[in-house]
C-alpha cells in the first residue's frame, strides 16, 4: 500500500528529502511524474488515466505535506522501511488503507519510475 500523510502533519518537511521517488510535496504545490524520476513520455496513472510525465497535477493537499500515490513505492527497492515514516517526528506518515498494494506492485512501480 502507498503511504499517506495525515492531517496531524506539522509541516516540518523532514520527510520530503528522504523520498527516493520524489513523491512527497509541500501542501499546495503541483506535482509531476517526472519530478525526481527518469521516466519520459507518457505514464499510466492509477485508475488507467494516461498523462505526459511533465504535466503538472493539482496538489493532493493544500494544507500540509502530501504523498502522490502514483509515485510511492514505500521505499521498496531502496530501503527496508518507508523513510518518510522513519523520520516523521509526529508519526503522521502511515499506510493508506485505501491503497493496499503488494510488494510486487510496489517493485513494478519502482521499475517504471526509475528506468
């Protein structure tokens, strides 16, 4: 499953530089698949929608840091545990119960994001 940031976030920003997929953004900031990845061309998002990797998308949250589910791999292939959760001082980086994903799915996403 992807990791999510709850509304208990204090906006400290400790999580953002730890993400190997650049999936974490400050609240209110638009995101793109190409940010911090090596993907080029088009990318199929969760739900089947195709986007150009450089297209900007609306923020998931305007108020606090957020994680883009389409870019989160729970650090599979990089670290033993999600680094955002490891460094969060208020434990607000938690598994997203709406997005239960197997390690195979997370590994495949990592491979698509980092050619």
